[in-house]
């Protein structure tokens, strides 16, 4: 909402999300009243049932099947870290955006600046980075975002959100977050290390000292 307000985009703006996944962002945009929504993702099954999108296209983000200047704004969210050539991806998004339009990279993480407590959980961070790399992701994309935008020839407003999970939100989502973390790192740590981390996680969650901070960078 901050990014869209910053751009002054009206509710009937032509918006394209690239790398839309299962459509969480599109669903939120539709709920907020945006009426001209398009999406593209390379994985057809993941987004075939997305509500709210007027156009759904199975496509490679490095070669979008849209004419130049088709959209008022292009958006992405947790996308560039998974792309083999993020500079080409940004240039393609810029190409299909009209002159004077907007390109919004709403969240790209930097796992190299992740902070965790207790230390038993923090020791999983290196394994998490190894896991992301093994899956083909660049865990440091967030810190590179401004330079990538500039190399794509764009004027950039760049910033970061702390990405801090504490308190009520962490209490509500802790189990899902642990499952995602443990599944990601289990190939790269021994069972004893993972068991100690889980025990420390549960103890810290119980006394509200569990902290996860993962900076998320945005660029407009």
C-alpha cells in the first residue's frame, strides 16, 4: 500500500505482477479495489485459480509475451532472488511498462543480514543460505536491488523493512515458520543440531524471547 500510494496509481491502473506464485499479492490488490490485474508465472498450476486477475499468463519472466508499454506498473514480490538473470527480468518488466510508469520490487530478502535469537536457532542461518543456493536462489538479492535497478536504467527509490517477527505475529505463525526453516536446512545440519535448535525455539517462544529479523528490501 505504501508503494502504490507513493506512485499515485489509481484503482483502474493496469498492473502486472511477474512471478505471482499462488497469488497472495494479487488477491490483496483485488481486495483493495484494483480492477485491471494481470499476472505471469512460469509454473502454470500454481496460479491457475488466482482470484481477481483479469489476465493469467504462463510465461518466463525473462521473455514476457506482452507488447512494450502494455502496463502502468509492473510489480514483483520475493521474485528476483529466484531468477537466474535478475537484470534481464527487470529490463523485461521495464519494457512492458509504459513510459513514465512504475516498476515496484516490493520485497527481496537479504539472508546474509538475518538475525536470530536464541543462538541455537541462529546457527541454522548458514545452512539456510546453503539450502537457498542449492535451490537456485540468490540469498543476498536484497542488498543488490538498488544497483540492479540502476543498471536497468531506472530511477530508484530504495529502502528496507526490518522484517522483524516478534510478539503476537510470531506466536501465531511460529509453527509454520519453524516447519519451513527446518525443512530447508535438514539436508545441511545433523539431527542433533536441529533437535537442539527446536528445543531452544520452543523455550524462547514460551518466554517471548524468540526473535527473527530478516531485512526485506524494496525498490520503486
